[in-house]
């Protein structure tokens, strides 16, 4: 219980529950007042206070409230350790068991660290060859996520070990430090758990998954790509196209599709092993690795669609640019690339004649090119949207604060967002409403103040309770997801829409909201074992 007295004509008492580490604390997001009942003897200065500009240093006050019990908690913790020494047998047994557990965990983590260091040396040696550069470009998304995860694995004991003494001075600092300490290992643990669930499902149902994927690929090739190309060579939707240009574009498309079908026939025999590799990578490194591997595989499998879309977009964009330039010629305007504007220009008669001869066939051939470009743009955009959804899933897995979600489900009191005051007592009137078991404390404090005060007859005494507002589930998650959705909105949707209309090629891969790779750890195996041992032992 705490109180704050104003040595004026009135006394204002604030009761609050003492902040405790792991229990609750206060945060100054905003301050409000909640009156359960408008009291008839409500003082005028309270109404005047709402009308004035509030220039209170709430952060300092709330920090003092959160730090009030820190010394007593440290003292109680020290006394608890002293009391545990009274039972030396039980204390020594528990300490020995915990030390054995810490040594075992440190040994397993050190073995993992040795394997990662060995793989890192192989990677550095293989980077000298040209094949390494080719593979890094083909499997760029997988390589990026493997680098992030392999750099995160050795750092979990560094984050877990408590080295900040500032957190012991304030409950709010202790809560933030605890969330930061458990953020890395909880993210890795949940990712590996999801990877094992998906990995075991793929291993036990590899044949059915392989058959489903092959069936989808063959159905898409026969009923979408091949049938669509044949349909565009005729009279699609009643449009009269140029027969010669439609035949050339259609034959190029059918030949590319046939070449891909032939290659896919031989690749289908080893596709089951590709699924096994994805499953094993998920069980070892987490779900983000097979998901990124799926992105790279889809980009490789859809290379024929990307090639046909690139060809059609090249023809379409060249025609659009040529028609816009010829249209400026007819208007007597010329584009100034230095000042980025249109300037007047006098063209000759010969230039007008040549422009007219070029403008007519380009304009007449534009519908044929546009139909093929639209068809392959729809297919390519569908594939791009699928890849974007998978990449957003990977980014969400990386950005989700699993420790905060777990603690929020256990209790919202550890996530305060603002404070509010509940008026419960004014002068000698009865208490309007009392929550949280403060009835006896409020009556006792109010009685003591009535006995000790020596003020005028108009003096008033008010008692209120200090409460906290709490973050909702969406407010806990949104700060971690806002960067992902902002990147999708700013760097993906607008440029993609403009690129489709102007004939520009869409990107096949995007890296959205991935965490930056941590620096590679290069310490001795013995030092790393001691770091792991001390970090686990610090929880004793």
C-alpha cells in the first residue's frame, strides 16, 4: 500500500498493490480516471484539475512505484538463500542434480557447436569454387534462413545468462530483461517443434505427398498451360488476333512446355528424396528451413512459366514504349531525360512518315501480344502470390514472440498499458466500490488520517485505488508484425501492380522481415561449454 499526501486544503490518498517480479507492475501509456459513482461531496478542485494542462512526470513517478519493493525483494531472496542453508542435505542434493543437468545440457550444446563450426569451415572452403556461387543464387532463400538459424544456435546461452544488474532495481526493467532473455531460445524451440511435426508427417506420408504434387504439376501443365496456349492460337473469347504472330508465340510456348514436361518426367523419380531432405531439414533446423526450401523448389519448377512471361513482357513493354514514343512524335513533343519532362520539338516530314508506318503495325499487333502477356501474367502472378504467402509465413514464425504469448495466456497482468484511478472514498461518506480486497486497508488509512489531521472544516480527504490497463492479444503481437505487413504493402503491392501494367518483370523471391544474422561466434569449445554451464546454472 502506498499513499501520496497533498499538504493543502485537501488530502488525496492513492492505494496500490505492490509491484512484484513475475506478478504485475505499472506502465505509463496513458492515465485515466474511473468514477463508479458521482459523489455529491466531490470537491471542485478535482473538476478544475481536469481542465488544466497536465504536466506530470508520470514516468518518474511510476518508476519509483515499480522500484519501491525491489530492495525488499532482494533482501527476501537473500534471506531465502540463508534459510535454505538450514537444510544442507536437501539443498546439496538439489544443487548436485541441477549441476549435473547443467553439465549435460552444456555438453549437448557444445557438440552442436562443434558440428556448426565444422560445417562453417566446409562452407568457407567451398565458397572458392564457382559452383558455390551458382547454388547460392538458386537456393538464395534457403541459404539466407540457414545462415540466420545457424548463427542463432550458438547464442542462446549468451542471451539466457543474466548479466544486467540494472534490472534488479526496478520490476519493469526485470520484466523486460526476462522477456529478452527468453526470446531467442523460445523462438528456436517452437520453430524446431513445428519442424518436427511437419517433418514426421512428411516422412510417414512421403509417397502420398509426392503423388499429390506430381498430379498437381501434370494437371497444371496439361489443362492450364498447354490448353491455354492452344486456345490463344485460335480465337480466344471472340477476339480476332493476328494469326501469324499468335501461331509463333503459341508454338514457342508449346515447345517450352514440352521441354519442361520431358525434364519433369525424369526429375519425378527423385522427387521423393527431395521431400525427405525437406523433412530432415525441418527436424534439425526448424520449419523455416523446409518452407524456404519449398520457395526455391517452386521457383525452379516454374522456370518455364517465368521464361515465357519474360518473353511476352519483353515484347509487350517494347511495343508500349514504341507506341508512346510515336504518339509523342505525332504531338510534336520529346521526352527530356535530364529534366524529366516533355519539351516541344519540330520533327521533319520524313520522321512523321516513318512514324506513321511504324505506328500502324505496332498498334494492330498489340492485342495479340497483350492476350499472351495477360495469360502468362496471371499464371506468374499466382505463383508469385503463393511464394509471397510462404515468405510471410516464414517471417511471422521468426517474428512471433512466443514467450510473450505464453505469459499473456497465463496472465495479462505482466503486460500493463496505462493506469487509471478508481475513487472509493470521499470525506466521511461510505465507500462506493472497493475491489481487490482493499476494504480494510482503505478504512484503516482513512481513520488514521482523520485522527491526525488538524485542518479547516472545509478540508476533504479522498481515497482512490491505482489500477492498470492491460494489453490485448493483438496489441502484444502487432509491434512484431507491423514491419512485415508494412514491407508487403510498400515494397510489393504497388510496384507489382505498376510492373504488370507496364510490362515489367515481377521478382520471383522476396525477403520480408527476416531478422539480421548474428555475428558468427568463434570461441574455443571449452569457453563455450562454460558459458552454457553458467547460463543454465544461473536459474538455480
